[in-house]
């Protein structure tokens, strides 16, 4: 495939259209704890997949000045705020990240109070015994558990809003969450991350080196470094952590350019949301001077397979559906494939970063 600047722009436009068109087709019945229907597909729902999708739109707008993306962001948030926001938990915090970027750039007063109130409430969320946020979500209380997802869904928002508002305590909290999750989830022998940890028995569940969980980290650490000033020692430590992880990931990149949903198990299917985020991190890490040229080349290889998985409607295919904590490795292999907002967003992040590398 010959990748060009024009092709990337066409694919970006298609993916944005595909994101806005996503609708829940009733395949999954996952009611929330309050009895409301859970919708983890439709773009109009306030949940973590949509939050990640909005972050992709915000990145597109901030990096390219795309007015359509800004208009879509503003109309989405205005509608949601008018309707009223859901109860706060780890996953419903995800949409606040893009809103903090929108406010940070425009200083539009419509967005400030909702962001500030939410940030204050986040600091009171349930925590595990070591102070890490307990991964409570809309449809489940995960007592005494740390998940790698939490860092992308919560900590990046705290870092972003803390930096642009001058609230250093929020940035410090974000950094602490990255540090404590690193202690319990990062495997020292490989640099890869496990999906979760429980203090009820002190173990990493299935010890799953799950691709999308690792993708939250490779993309999340690099984004944290960009979103906020976290101090030189923290920056050095987390750069070392993400470098070790990415170098190990390169050993498992498939011939196609993708990664398997279980990174170290090539009998599990190749998964495109994680592949897109890894491609994003590889290209971005090389551009920032954190990694060598080989990172950029591997990122471009991932980009190719991402582009191949964008269909004629702009929908990103071969994305694994939302994944709970698995107690055995087969659980991850059995997760169905389903177009989602985070699949669109991770592809969007990859495509937008690629504009820096393909002329």
C-alpha cells in the first residue's frame, strides 16, 4: 500500500463520519447498576468508549485546526450537559478529557464548572488500600481492584485539567496513579502490563498481557508527558517504563503489522484498536526523540494494517468489544469483534500522528 498525505486525510474524514454514525444495534444487554440501559457503542452515549472517541476528535482539531471536529465536540457536550450527566465512576470520567482540552484551548465558560466539579468529585472516588483508584464502572463495583484502563480514563483528565487550570494537586494525583499502577501491573521481566490486580488474594488475575490494556499505557504515558509538566524525575521514570514496554512489544508485532489481542499468544486474533494505539505511540515516541527510527518504521507498518481495516463507511473493523477482567486467558480470545467509538478514536490518533511522518 502506498500511503500519502491525501490518503490519510481521506481516511481521517471517513473515520470521523464513522464515529458520529455509530449506533447500538441491541447486540449486547448490559444494564447499569442504576437499571439504565448501558450503551457502549452509540456515539450519543456518555461512557468511556465515547470519551475515548471524543479525545480522538479533540486531538484532530488541536493538531490540524479542523473546524468540523470542533463543532462536533461543542455540539456533543452542549447536548449532554443539557440532558444531565450520569453518576461519576472511572469510565464515565473518560469524556471529561476532551472537554478539558476544549476548555483549555477556548476558555469557554460553558465548560468550566462541569469540569471543575467533576475533578473535585474524582478525588473522592473509592480507592484501594494503597491509594489507587478502585476500578468501579457503571455496571460493576470492582472491589479492591486496579486496572490499567483507569490511567487513560481518569488520570489523563486530571493531568490535562490540572495543567491548564493551574491546579497542581490534580497533576500530582495523576502522576501518583501512574506510579502506583506501574508497581502492581507492570511485569518487571518483560516490561509488558497485566490487565489488573486485586488485593483480595494479591494477584494479577489471569496474568493476561492484553493488547488494548497495554495500548492504554503506551499511548497514555506519552500523552501524559505531553499534557502536563510532571517533573523531571517522574518524566525520566515513566519514559523508562514506556520504553521497556514498547521495545518488548516490537518482538510481538505480527507480519501483517498488527498485534494479537493477547500480545504473546499468536493463536488469539489480531486486534485493530490496540494496533492503532501502538502505531500512534511508536510514531509519536520516535518523533519526540524517545525511541529510534525503528519505532517509526514499526509504527508505519501498524498504520498500514489500520488503514486496511477501515471500511467504505469509515468504520474501523476487527475491534474487540469492551473487555471485563478475565480470570483465564481464553476469556480474552472469546471477546467478540464489534465497531466501537474507541476503535474509531484509536485509529484517528494513529492517522493524525501519521500526518507528521508522511508527506
